[in-house]
């Protein structure tokens, strides 16, 4: 059963999500969110110290189910490692280029050096993803599908390859959606390069 504080926090998140959808991050205000939630600003700020922190939490929660589904695609029992990596890669790119994740990335850049949002985002996103990917690659190495190596470096190389052809287009607002066929092609090439670098001969 939820405590009163937990219920209040959830109500703030629900209302904030609606306000951010309607107004966008820049135009949305903590005053408007507080007015819709009811209660004092002190209560709102006791849960979320800034609009940026509240926005991050809303965006994080909206992508959590997809994050879990994406990383569940890394099935160590899959017979064909290339197929497993391609399946994961397509879901991974879809997650990274979602409007919610791109909005958080841009926010983190704008807040760099001014708050702890960057470290919070890293712990709950990239670092958590990295741990899951390392565990998957370790099992692939143990099964003789990959050559032994520094698993963290291998993970970072795989992630970098998957992002290489696509991130600039999204980060700089060149695309809202990638050109048709680009994701599949980019993932295919990324996996091919990764397996050439780390696959068994």
C-alpha cells in the first residue's frame, strides 16, 4: 500500500507529464504544475528540487518499460550471436532515438556542470545498460562465440558502433525519424564490424 508521500509524488509525476506534453519543457512551469497538483510549492520542491529534475524523472519513467524490453532482447541462449546482436541493436537504436530519450540527452548537455542530473542519468541509463551488456558478452565469450577481451571496452565499442551512423542526425535535429532503411542498415554494419573485431575466426 502506498504511503501518502508516495501517492503525492506519483500525482506530481502524472500532472507534470501532462503539463510537459501540453507546454513543452521550456514553457512549462513549476508554478503551473503546483497549481494543478494542489498544495504548496514547498511540498512540490521537497519531492523534486527543480523543473529539470522533475522532467528527467517523467522522461525516465516513460521509457523504463522499453529499456527493460530492449535489454531483455540480449538472450544469452540465442544460438546465433549475430542475430541476437542485430535484434538488440534495432531495439536499442529505437530507444535511444525516442523523443523522450533525446529530450533527456539535450537537457543533460544544457545542465552540464550546473547540477547532478548528468550523474543521475548516467547511473540509471548508460551504466545500467552497460552492466547488462557486459554480462551478455561475458556469456558469449564463455560459450566460445567471442574472443576473450576487456568486456567493458567491448561493450563500449558495440554501443559506439550502433550509434555511429545515427546520433548526429538526431542530436542536431536533422531528423525527427531516420531515413527509411537506415536503422536496419546501420545496425547490420555495426554488428558486422563488431564480429569482425571480436568474433572467433
